[in-house]
C-alpha cells in the first residue's frame, strides 16, 4: 500500500514537473539567437539604413514573436529616419517599421488565441522591442491578429496599419452611410486606395483625387465614381458640377489649398476626418465636424477589420517591393512621391 502511494505521488510530481514549465515558459519554434535587420545608427538620408546582424528579440509575457515575411514602408518611417518625427528617447541602433505580416514563431506566457506557424499581421508604432524591418519582431498580443483569408502575407504585410487607418476613418470617424457622397482626398495612396473600397462597401458614392491617367484608372477600378486631379485648377473648377448635391464626408489624407477648396463643397452638418500627421491639418469650419484620429490596434479593432476586409474582398495595391537589404531604396521610392498604393519589403518567401 505504501509502495503504491509512493508511486502515485511520484507520478503526480513528474506530471506537475512536466506541466509547470509549459505554463510558465513561452511556446516557441526553433528561433536563431541573431537575425538580419535594416537599422539606422543615426538620423539621416535613406542610405543611413544598413543591413546588420542583431540579437533576435526575446518574447515576454503577453507578447508573440513573428517570423516576418513582409513589412510595409510608410512616409512616417522616413520621417523617423531623418529625425523629423523621432522621439526624444530613441536608442541606436534603431530598427524602423511599424507594420507587417508573418507567422507566429513564439508565444509568450499569458497569451491565448495564437498558434505556432499561424499567419498573422501586426501593427506597433515605435515598438519597444524593435520595428518590422527585420526577420523577427516581438509585439504585444493585442497588436496582432490572424491574417484575413483574402490576403496573402505580402499583401497583409503591406496593409496592416493602412487598413486599420482606412477602416477607422470610414466606419468609426465618418460613419459613412449608403448613398452619401464621400471624398477621399489622397485616393491613390496606401490608405486612400483601401478607404475607397471600404466607403464603396458602405454604399457611398466615392469621389477620389488622382493625378494622371494610370492613377485615375486605379481609383475607378477600386470603386470611385468620380476622380479628379486636385493639383489641376481646371479640374478643381469642374468639381462642383461632378458633385451637384455637395459632399457629405471627407477623409483627408493630405492637406493644403486644394483640400480647402474641396471642403467648400461640404454640406452643412458634414464630417471631415484625418489621421494625425496630415500637414497642414484641415482647419475647423462652422457647421462641419472636423476630427483627427489615430489607428489603434486592439482585439475589437482587428476583429472588426477582418470582417470588413472579407466583406469587401479587399484589393491591396502594391507599388513596389524591395528585399530587406534594399530598405534604403524603398525609402528613396517613398520620398520620391507618386506612389500608387504601398511600398513593401519582402523579407521571406511564402
């Protein structure tokens, strides 16, 4: 009897010993100690970005490690690189990049809902454990979500923050409704091309800015009923005839005199929304609700975005892709302007 009791106790102890590490330690695949990343050691022009071998970030409680396949490249990344938008406490070497997509390589303690190898997209601005221009990134679990089925990892990586921004603007800030006329000012950019599709899904009549034949064809393909060149005075003068009932809502993704002229056509009680960082910001007007906003990741936001992406059959235009080692070229392309859609880094092949 005593022997059997000891055997049972020993069995329970062995079981507990096996269970305890699983509860406390992260779940992870084979992860190298170092990784390749595009970093800067100082603020400067695009060629300040160089490919380096750096330590792979370690996953902690409430976090996941992502083996990145693609990362988006935004003008905000370039503004951090040159120091314009940099925080006072930046530490070098600094890995840039705020969004991307890949597969889950490790799951930290107190994280549920993620499986190893699962495809995810993520957004984390000024991430404490490094940015997305790298082979691996660690983010808080609420900053990531399962990739929506319509998107592969390249297109998800190019759209994480821009889709959040577009969906937040159209659905949560402007509350676009069926049969309204919505102006997407900056319709050919990374956010604008997605916002056109989200507004069209709501049943709105979309008017979008676009410069040149190729750009106008793109926005019309994505669902815009009207396109015009905001930098062309003649086309701006024709806009009132194109929107005879006025404009109900504006998603302003760029600012300036041309936007001010368009806003003159906004109906009383209309709405204007713009992401923080748009310069110059739209000015307040009597009788019009003008509001700034930020894209904020979270479980509810990701779930809402997934439903929207699936219902929209979202198309993510990619203007150009570059390997991680050519991040400097990607920045030069973004700063040149005239990007139709998003520039992306391809880090791994799917």
